[in-house]
C-alpha cells in the first residue's frame, strides 16, 4: 500500500503531529506486544532461532539467496506457519540504495544528503522525505529500511557525516524522528542507527570510545532518545565501535539498561553488518545478527539453543528476542500490508521533493556587494570545475543512491577497501546545463574543467562572473585526512578569484571545510550533496528564483587546531584499505571526555574559539529581525519579521546561554518561518526540560537557579539574554 506523496504545503503540521506525537501508532504498542507474545508462545524451539539472524542478500556475499528475496542489504526468513513475513532489508536514509548495481540499471530517487536535509531545519520536510523513501522501499519489494542515522557530527572529517544530521542532539533527534515516522507511515520498519557513538570511520571496528555516562546521556544518547520518542522505530541498529570497553552490539549497559529498561524500548536491536563477535552478545541485549556471513561465524542460529541449554534465563532471553522482532512487524503492519513489488512510483513527485530539500538546504555563506542573485547585466559566465558538466556529487558507501542507469561518472579514489575506490556522481540535469538553461540565449556560458589552473584563470578573466564548483567527497569506511578541498581545488579557487573579483564558489561537501580563499571571493554557496535535482536547485539560488534559507547544522572551524582532536584518533593505527577494521585484539582509545556533551558549537563557546562560520548560520536575499523573546511555562515565544524587500524564510533559534553564573550554550528550540516582505509572525517553541538539565546520579537534574535564554539566527549572533527563575527538579529518563 503506497501512500501518495504530496510535495506541497498540504502536508500540514497537524497531519504530521497526528502521526508522530504519540508513541502509540495505529496498531498500538500494547496490542502489537500482545500479538507478539501470543505468536511467540506458538513457536517451536527451532522457529525461535529463525528470525534471530539474517543473510546479506547480494551475490558473492557468502549465503544462498532465497527465491523470494530482493537483492539488497539483507534478508531474514519469516515463519509462514504463523503468518510472519520475511524481512527484506535495504539501505538507507537518502533513498533506496544502489547496492553496488546488484539490481541492474534499476535505480531510485536520490535525496540530498542528510546534512542538506538538516540544513533546512524543517521537520515537516524531513517527514515528507522519509515518507518518500519509504514509499520507494515498498515499491521495490522491501519492508525494512536501514535509515535514521542520528549520530552527532563530532568531527567534520568523519566519513559518514553526510548521512547524519547535525552536531546538536535536539536538531538531530527531531529531524531523525520525523524522517523515521515518515518512512514507517508506509507500513515498513525503519531503523535508527548507529547506536551509539559511531562518529568516525577511522578505526571504527577497533576504536574504544570513552565517555562519562553524564556526557553520553546529554549528547548523542539524547539525540537517539528524541528520535525514538518521535519516530517509534521498529529497530535500533547498534554500531561497530566499543563503548567504554565492550562493543556496542554486546554492551549490556547500552542495550539492556539504557535502551530497554530506562527508555522502555519495545523493538529489536539488530547488529550492523560484521559487528558480532560472539554468541554472548545475545545475552547482553542484541536481538538479531545481521548479514551473518560478515561475522566470524553464525552465532544467532542453532548455536543460541545449544548455548542456552536448560538455562531458563537464557531461554527466556531467546523468547524476548523474538517478541521484540514480532512487535516491530505487528506495530508497523508488515503482516497486514504486505509489500507488492512493482507498485507505481510517483517519480516526478519524488524528484520534485528532492529538489525542494536541495533548495531549502542550500546555505548562502557569503555575499559581498550583492553578488547574488546574479544580475541581468552579467552577459558572460565562466563555470569552472567540480564536474559541473557531469552530475551531482554523492556520498559513498552503503547509502549510495543512483537513479536508473547508475552513476553518471565514477572517479577512482584509490585504495583497495570496499568503500575506498570510487567517487561517484549522480545523474540528473547537471549544474552546467541548469545554469545555461536559466541564463538564457543572451548570456554566454562557458565551461572549463579546472584541471589546468592557467586555462581556468584565462576563461575567468574574460567573463563577467566566474562560478567555481568545488567538491569534497566523503564515504563510509574512510575519514578525510583534513579539511582541505582535494585535487588542488583551494589553489584553483584562489587563482580564479584573483583573476575575477566576481567569483562565486559553489561547494558540494559532506561536512565542513576550510576556506583559505574566502576573503577573495564575492559569494559562497554550500550545496552539500544536492541529490537528483541538485543542478536545478543550485541554479535557482544563483539566479534568485529561490531565496536561500538554509542554516548550518554544523560549525565550520577556522582551523583543525580548534577541534577537540586536531589529530583524528586512530589515524596512525588504522589501515585505510581495511574500512575501519584492525588486527585481532587491536584497540585505540577515542576519548570523548575531552569535549564531553559540549559537541560542536558548545565546544567552541566553551573554549572561546571563533569559527569560520557558526552553527545555525546562513544568509538570505532579504533581512529578518527577531524580538520579544519570552519564556514561560516551558515554552519560548518570539516574533520574527521580514524587514527586507522580498519573501524568504529564516530559522528562529532559542539558546540557553547561562544557568546562574555559569555560562553555557544549548539549542533549546527552533522554528523555520516563511514570511512575505514586511510580514511578521509570532512563534512558540516547547522547551524540553532535558535540555536545561544535567544527568546526575542516574537522573536528570535541574538546579534551582536563574536560567538565561537568548534568541538569534545562529549560535553566536544572539540577543541580550532574559532570565527566568526555575525550581529544582529531578526525574528519571
């Protein structure tokens, strides 16, 4: 049953709220749990280990692929006797994965990156994006989507940053939760991942993250908690790394205590592929071994029964594993709404939605002398670099998405690992073609690859405007060594900008980069990985058809020295050809106690660092003013006015800036606001008390003191604070 997707504003806040506000979906948690218990009681012991492990449903992955499987990430056999469907799994949150081309030329709609979606600060759009990917998941025969990546961006060099949302737990948790809810509205299961602290790819399989419980609860675990509360995902995928010693997929503290007991999570925990090392992970809280041939051996099949023997506690645990999987099936209606491969896909509507995400997510970082939007007087434009004549850059790894026909280009990246080899570009109207179309016949648009700086400079000198496209590729399995633009692109931009003062830079990056050439340029756009309609979206912003409204979901540092870890932990110990794997028994410490819960902009505020661009930053072709901040009854109210000459959108951001005499910096509320020229609107944001509290002695704790709040358009440009005295409060998670 495919839900028709509406791209317009018809997807109202009220509609989304009805789908996600409660933890009880249409088939309530309680009803689904009762059904799960009843089905589990009918199982034989042999049936109880059927769904506790699955295979990788790709050729040459080591398992025989069943006839009813769909080529993709995984397959878990069902129990036909009891009416339990098989689980057919696909990656990922940015669209139905290309899966290394296993399904031939069949592709899917490529959304912009998670970072681009986060830059919209638009939870309604996140819901629509999740709903779209979920619809295509169903149409292609899958009923499990391995989506919902809400790990925080702790380091801009992280290879999977482009998949994630932000450095802030509130923004990541809300957008992640809404996207999960949208996906599951199609009667499929979505995961939330990677639980937890998979914030870098270097040494990801032998890195031991050390962090205090308080810092963990106040940062990344809070993002996961918010996403679970909003999205109610059927499954949680644990991560590769260790956490304070144990692997996360075998951490009793993380899986049993925090997730299942403290949070009351009813769904099942699946491993990431190749993240299980012993059957004891089951007794620690892992419910399902994914892609079992990726592990040293199959632990969660018959061996579970052997290891359990007559131990009543272990036998009860196997029953619990099945109940949790069945709950996910029943609560999302997989049995009542079976997938029907070949369901019609609204391709045009889905691509239009991808374009809307791209347009809202593009961030205008610099605009000197009103360089943008491009003036009608510009009769010659030199487009340079970035494979702008080829396609749109996309992130690599399991979340790689391509449309029908596969990649437009594959650039050798070097290395021998699974994800190291190819920088890939997506098909669609190229940025160059979109610029030429929008510029019209009266404007001369030329293109140079940028491979030779002298050639690019010569062309830039002749043109009224030079537009340089510059790319930074990120991929699962590898981190970037620094924050420069590869292949000499920093030197190219500097040379072009010296030749033409009207140089505009368009960045396609997975996260933050350094900009040694920034002061020489006229304008800079951050387009992220913009998806199938990225070319059109970039052109619409350049020419002013779209007023840019994106805001940074991450801090752009001014140097590596400003980061908590100027040298990436494990960098010297990791072999880049092994995609994060190490020698048997190898470990490296990744110390997150350095920044603790002060991730990103909070670290910069604590250290007094001035970033290149702060969290929440973004310019517009109009101007906005915020005023009238008040905080009362757990809600913040502020008035936003468009003081400029054209319609646009901004994001009102409310921060906690001090408790008593102790300075801090925490985003506690945000709201995207669209306004016509001269119009104003008063918006109200609910403040989650966990954002005001500390984790102390096993509970959330708010001291009795005066709490100071400020409002602004980014984490640095804030209003004068207002204070409100709040009583002491302590409560369980």
